[in-house]
């Protein structure tokens, strides 16, 4: 299997490392407009051919049925390589966020369908973690009773992309290059996790807000116009018309208290966990007759893959027709529509509904 990397930065290197864990041999090629980036990449992976441009790389050899192009550039540079890859007859796995706007995402999907190839998004990094699978198992058991409310809160005091995290990548702070802030950066993981747990057919977004709390660490002399905090009331609607109310918050920079908590309340019991911390326990809180008790639920077995491995692992399985948790095609675009609808809800104060294609796995 051949994988063509667009972008020679840090994230492309994680895909190369992930390939070493797969049960299929992978040959890489890499293209970047920066010769310095290519030279740095080649110093670590000298056997991987390098190219100065995407078109040159894609034209270097005829496409094979299972060729994959991974677009690992900043969001403003996702569209054109994706379209070029589909035009060359290859599948595309795109880093998150999928695009800059919905029109771009829809163009990607149209090109994928025209080429008869798969479009996937790397937003699946946190799907399949043992504690998430444990939560799904408890939900399916019915022990919680009728589900009526959930909290999904992940707030860092200071962990802003482009400042505390990857400070050399100031493009994170510029909406003309990133498309947005923490919602574009972490929102893809949030919506992938929420839809994986509850598989809604639609979500209503209301009471939404985005904000950028000021700090003394804010950089001078650079564009910084993206949000670092966001929240909303979500109403998840399942295939039977039942609703689950969700309090949602995500922040990479907040003046409030740091908080990492997911809690699901049912009429018979509740469940809490930390959504992106697979080492933290899943705790069932239930009335045992002589009072409410808390029990740690045994976790699901841990897979031999990390969050950095999952995008390539699941996408290669999808290409090979094997079981996978990849976010593909319409579903990947629906997830992106949710992110942009969130911004719209924050801007106009209204309620916005996003519908979802059903999960494939």
C-alpha cells in the first residue's frame, strides 16, 4: 500500500510511525512546498522519496486502487490537495478540521463520489478508547434507565494551539488560515466522540457562545482572532425521536476553573468519566437499596494502537473493506457541518439543527 503525505510537518511523522504498527506494508512519499521542511523530514526518514509539490508527487507514478493521500497541512491548504488527489484516482484521508467552510467540505465529497474513492477525516483519534467503549457497553446494558441529561466539559486553563501548544505554529491563531479556534481544533474530536456514544440522527445547537479570554501571555504582533472558549446547549435526537440534553463546553484557555468531566444521567443510575483520558476510571453511581453507591466499571481491553495511530489504522481498514471506525464521506462532512453550525448559532443566538448520516461501524 502506498501513502502520499501532503505536508512534511509533525503530524505527517505520526502517520509514518503509525504505519509501522499496521499488518500491511506501507510505502510513503512526501511533498511540501518548504524545502527546509522536506530536508528535516528526510533527515529522520531518508528512505522516503520527497517532492517539492503535490502535483509532481501524484504524477510520479500511476495510481493503484488502494493508494491513499494524507492531507496534513494547515486547514487553509486542505481543499486543493484533496481535489488533486481525487482527480489522480486516489483515496484521501484529511487532517481535522476537514475544511475551512461547508462549501469546501461539500466540494471534497463531490470529488470523492465522482472519483469513486473514500474521503475520511482524522477526527477519529479518540474513537475506540477502552473507557469510551466501556461507556457504550453500560449504555447498551440498560442499567442507566432512560437517559435524560449529559455533561461534556473539557476546559484547560492554558493549552492554546499556537501559544502554549506548538507556539511556532502561529497559523492556529489566524482564522483566515485555521478557520477558527478551539472549535475547529478540538471540535472534530468532540463531535466524533459524542456521535460515537449516542449515534444521534440530528443535534439542535442553542445558547451557543464563543469567546477569547485575554491573558498576559497573548502574543504581540500576530493575528489572534480565534476563540479559545466555546459552549452550548445541545439536544441530541435519536432515531426514535427521543432527546438527550447535553451541556457542552470546550476551552483551550479559560479564566474559569479547569474541568474535565463527562457525566450521563439516567432515571436509574448515572455514569461519569473523563472523555479524553483513557487512564481515568468509568464510575457508575447507582441506588443499591440502602443508598447510592459508586462502582468502578471494568474497562474494555486496550487495543495496541494509540490515538495517533487510529486515523491511518481505521482508514486503511476502510480502503481494504475491513471493519473500521473511520469517519467517511457524508458522515465526515456532517461532523464538519456541526462545527460550522455551532459558529452560526453563536453568531445569531438562534437554534441550529444538523442531521447526521448513520454510523458505518
